[in-house]
């Protein structure tokens, strides 16, 4: 929302293009939310009944379905970006700028899908403590400042705002969180732990991993 508000400072064409581009992205995101909601119910049912052998195939199937959808939408965003933009407006400038922004939006379809599904499955496992602070830190500390820096200082305009969003999304996933690639590894670790013992709490696993990641970052 803040990214769209900041786009107003670049004129009506930029603001309109941002609105159209993110409206299209939100349509794709709704399917991911639907898959995530279904996975929350299924994972919570499996976890609650201690059917731990069913957990891994459920997690894998969720990721496969989510990534398949993300791949499909990324291809659509790249190949049909201009025809899709014409559905929302007939302004040539808005269509051209929207097509450029959709190329950037296609970049984070994969990680955004995985982090949404991961959070949904973590919710089903009753482990949500670590999600909020990390997401807030990534978006407020990285997304907004980097977007503003690129947009205004480097004169990238609304492109810079979207790049800042991409950096925030990917950094969220790479920064010892329950998202994207790191989250995928942690979900699988959690599944392994739950299938071998019922006494280990999921939050303890993530807490230990987070501490290890902080130590690695400090060493770098």
C-alpha cells in the first residue's frame, strides 16, 4: 500500500501503472492464498492427529502445487503483459509502464508463493511466533528504505519502488526466516523432527536455526 502511495509522487501515469500491476499480481496471489488456506487445514488435521507420516507428502504436494502456479503466472506475466494491461486501461503510457513493471513482478512470484505457503503450513503446525518480527523487519528496514533510495536518489521512479519491494521479499526469505528457500529447508527439518519424535517443539527448531544464522552473518 505504501509503495502505491509513494508512486503518486511520480505522476498519474506511474500511479495508474502501479495500481494496475499490483491488481494483476493480487489476482495471482489469491490462488496462492487459497492453496495456503487448504494446506493450513490439512496440516493442522495431520499434526493434531499425530499422523506424522502423512506430513512430508502433504508439505511436498503443497509446494509443488504452489510453485507450479507461480511458474504459470510468471510466464503469463512475461508473455502477455501488454494484452493484460489493455484490459484495465486504454492509455498507451500506462500500458507501456505496466508492462515493464510486470516483468519485475514476475521475478518474485516464486519466493512470494513459497513464503505464503510456508506461513500457512506453519500456522497449521501451531508455530507462528517467529513470523511477524522477521517480516516486519524485512519490509520496514529493507523494502521501504531501499525503494525510496532507488526511486528518488537514483531516479528509478516507480521501478525503484518495485525493486525495493522485491529486495524486501527476497531478503525476508533469505534472512533466517520461515520463508522462501530458508523456510523450505526449515519446514523439511521440522517434518523430519516431527516424524522422529513428538517431544520437540517447532519453535525450538526455528529458534536454534535463527541463532546459527545470526552467528554466520556476524562472522561474515
